């Protein structure tokens, strides 16, 4: 099945004390590039999340955003370094005694002591982890469906264009024999123009020269290879694998052959069809850049 590399999917899981929201979007990329935007307290799930995502996609830049709201998301705990505070208090008492100071130690001094208080974030790992993974899988499944639907539309467009290319190559093949005959007649006419009645139609050397000139402009091999590439293209789009890069390579080969035909031929009709084929190939290349 042909799949696009662009799309969007989302999923929400509501729990008693938290709401998990996952958004997944993807765009074109040469390989699979997974980018996670998740709270730092859930970074321990990074590898598991990537493992789930890789099970769905083979190519594309996939961006995952995880949001968790509610009391069950993160619990913040304030911790005090009591040993450090004891040392500060002892030092402050010594200062008072040494300089004969009176009064209580201001609370502002205690609160301003650096590294005395630490806020630690914890989460309910057992309660949230599996729900987060389930939510990500659901969002990826929805994204995959969109990529498949988009891929079917791309395939329909590409199918129409490759059939057009096949028809035009068939015209080139039909035109080839006619062009060779017209080329031979033009050579005869030019020879007659220069030597008139002295033309020897049985001259073996003349026929050899005509054959040599005709061979230089012969496009038979290029047409044969084009048909082969077209057949390869048709068989490839039937595969249920990642075919984007393979199709791109086939189109490059087709583009090379049609360029060669264009450089060999001086026939206006063939030149016109060559331009049409190149246009269709270029449009297919643009579409295939979005295929996984």
C-alpha cells in the first residue's frame, strides 16, 4: 500500500486524576526522524515511545507532543537540606555570640540560603505509563490511516501520469520507423540536389553512410529501456513496502532515457512528445517526494 509521509493524529485518555493528550504529526524526511516533546518527568519513557512509533512508520519526520493535566500528572515535593540548615544556624549563633548581637535570627535570612530547599517532581509511574503508551499508539494509528488515505490519492494521480507516459512512449516507438524513412528520403533529396542525375541508387557506400547516420539518431534502445522502467514502476507500486526511494530512482532512470531521445532526435513530433513525457515525469517526482 502506498502511504504518504504527511498527516496528523491525536488521542486523549481521561483518568480519574489526569487527562493525557497526545498529538502526532509527520512531514517529509529521507529517513525516519522521531522528535519527542514530553515533560521532563516522563523522559524515562523515551525509548518505549520511540519503539511504539517505529512500529507504525518507516520514513518521515514524526513529531510527538505529550501533555498531561490534572493532579495525577506530577506531584511536587519540597525537600529541605536539614544538615546544611543546622550548619547555617550554628554559624549564625556563633556570629551573635562573637559580636554580642541581640534579637532573633530573621526568617528572610534562612529563606535566602542557597540550595537549602529543593522542589522534586514525581509522577505515578504505574498509573500513567501504560496509559501514555496506549494514547501514543492510538494517535499513531490515526496518523497512519490519514497517511494511507493520502497515499491512495497520490497513487491515483501517479497512476494516471505513468499511463500517459506509457502511451507517449508507444507513440515514439510508432514514429521511429517513419522518422527513419523520412530521414532516408531527405538524404536522397540532398544528394540529388548536389549531384543531380549522377545519383547511383545502387551505390553500396552511400547506403552505408545513410545507415550510419540513421543509427546515430536511432532511439530504439532508449525506448526499450523506457518500457522496461515503466513495467518496473508498475510492479513497484503494487508492493506493500516502503517504495518512495525506489520509485524516485526509477524516475531518474526514465528521465535520463528521455533526455537521450531528445538529444538524438530532430523530428518535431518526437521533440513535442519528449517535452510532454518530461513534464509528466517531473510531476511524478514531486508527488513521490511525499511517499513513504
